C-alpha cells in the first residue's frame, strides 16, 4: 500500500509553479449541478464494482464498506460546577491543581508568581465531573502586573461555586493569608481550607495552627506527594452543587473550540478580553505575559465558543527555559484540543519567521484556520504599508490562501464581529463530507476533461475515490499508478473551487492497486 499526504506546504509557496496546467476551460461545475443524486450514486456503484478486479487488502475493504451515517444529535448539557483554588503566591496551588486533574497541565516552577491568569481544567472525582480553576497568587498590596494577577484571582472566586483556600502549613498564617481571608468572607462562598506541605504524619501538628483562620477543619495535604488530597476532594464535592450556578447550558455538542495563536505580544490576550467583554486575561506591555493556556467561554453571534489564549510561541523552543519552556509545550497541547485556530498576525509589521512557523504548526495539526490581522485600523493612513502587506501575503502566505482573513483591532475591538462568520466558514468546511457518488462524478468529469499526463508510456487512472473522514477532510484515491504531485495539487484546487473547503486543509492519499493475477 502506498499513501501520500499532499497537505504540507512546499517552502514559502503553494507549489503553483509545479501544478498541472489544464489546456482548456471546462463546464464541470455545471454538469455536476445537472447530475441527479441517483445518477451519481449509480456511477459510483459501477466504479466500485470495478474494483473487484484489483488486489485489495483488508484495510481497503473496511474503507469501502463505510456508510455515511450521521451521528445522533447531542443534547444540551449543564455546565459542571466550578471549584477555584486560591491563596498567596508560592503555596503550591498549581501543584495541587495538577494532583486534582491527574496530569501535569498547570505550569509549575520553584519561584513565586508563575501562574498569572485564572486557568480552567476539567476534573473528575468519584464519578463527578467539575471544573477546577487555578489562579495566580493573591496579594492585597500588589502593584503593576501583580495587581492585575490578584484581580484575576478575585474574579475567579466570583464565578466559582466553592473555593479551596491553600495555605503553607510549614509557615503558618501570614498577613497576606489574613488578607485573603477577608476577601473570601466578603464573597460569601463555601471555603475548604487546605493545609499544604504536610508530607508526613509528624507535620500534621503544623496544620492545627490554621484553625484560627475561621474556615473550620484545615485538611492536611501534600500536593506534591498526593497525601490527603482524597479527603480534601470529598469535602469539596460536598460543597459543590450538581451544576454551575453561573453557567446555564452548554449548547448541543459543546462549544466549538478556538485556539488563539501568535507570537508573543501580538495581542492575543487583548483580543480575548475584547471578545469576552471583560479583562479576563492579564495584559501587560511585557512580552510573554500569558504562560498557561486560558480557557474562556465567550458568547459571540448568539452562541457560546470556548477560546483558549495561548502563551506566545518563541523563536526556538529550545531557547525557552523554565516556565516559558513548559508554556510552549502547552501551546501545542491547546492546539491539539482545538478545532479551529485563529492565528493573529500584526499588520503593521513584516511577517516573521515565527509567524510562518506557527502557521506550519496549525497545518501539521490538521485544524481549521482563520488569519486575523491585528492593528489593521492603523493602516488607514499608511497606503505604502498596506501595499507591501498585500505583496507579503501573496508571497509568504500563498500556501494558506484558502484561509479566511479578518482585519481587526484587538485593542479597540474594531471589526471583531467579523470573526464569527470567518470561524463558521472554516468549521463548516472542516466538518464537510462529500457524498461518494458526487465525489466520483466530479473526479470522472475532471479526468475526462483533463487526463493525467502520460509518463513512461503509462497513464495512471483513478479507479474510485472516497472520503473516509472529515476534521479535516481526507480523501483516498484508488489508482493504477502514482499521480504526479502537480496533478494532485490540481485535484485539490478543483475540489476547493467546486465544493468550497474554505478555511480547512485537505488531505489526499493514494492507494495504488494492480489487477488480480498480474503479480508474479
């Protein structure tokens, strides 16, 4: 069996110089429109029957037996309850979050202030699903970026159904802990007190000093070793309702997942804040403020979307260290969990190597893609820069010319409403499936009008085609020989022109098959 993925870009172009060039115009789209579904189905069945004359393996048979059945419509679901983890800096909040969710997801480093935003993760304990929110360290007299971090922690408490207050038992209550107590009492939320860093039974006496905080029994835990976390979670679940008091219903199938990608300081956090309608993410002139991916449910166009604001990808991953290194890994993780990526580019600056590399990450992940040009409003008086930008787009972004473009301002929110139609277009294409009859009718007409060039006295034929999957759309062509790369690009281009597919990569694989009895 031989397959080949033609989705990857060739250098900085779309390889158009190597693409098969047809010798004449055709009326394929018109003929397809006139073809009935029944005629298309009968044609496809005849082609499929012809495959019986060729050597097929078990995987081929499984592909050909696939029926295009729609999945049942999912029902609306309640939003799980929310548990916020708060405390002063460096008491082990992120370590405890990692222990609760059972994986190393929250960024942890042995210095205070690594977590800056409120970051949500899905967790499960004793069969109950809930959302745990990691927060930055709370300080009542913080200044600058640390003040904004504290504000985010307080906002997390506002939308939580219960709070775990983490205190370092080896240090005991501090003045900052007392300030957190006052804040929590103002909020009036159920509070479970976690006495962290109790690594063995001899240290449990240290936790007793925390009774004076007024939140009842201080649960002795060791976030790093997991000791006592089960009892803590049992107590937390006793306080959590069955569903969030601040959510409502998650739309059928869940919100579409959008990853915001871009190099550091390009405006991702500012854009997320504008979309959310609040200062959801810490924004600072210091590049690389965001370290954890930050999930946010945002209502746009009358629907909920789950946005992930990711840490900026640096020039080379091995040049990052500590928290920045782990944040770059989590950026890839956020992309893996997303369905569509919005890559934010700065219109006022020349496209960088980093921008192109980020786009390559999206292509390799197979996610739908929207290009968003930030600070476009500043170009209104700069005609020269707009002209040069269009030339850069033609040259450096030719391999993603199929992606919808949105020109906006993350700072002011200018044209942010244009993002939803672009996302809808990209996701609709990403989900799209072409009926087998229509697909084979299209290829039959295409090959009849524009046959593959003869190579070495042979002309490979397309025997049958199927689309086994979407997200992204993947097509498999059964052929009698390898198709030239330029001819495959031609097929992909005509697939886009005929069926849409704006905003999604397309994968095309070949299975070269010989007639039975020809092998010796």
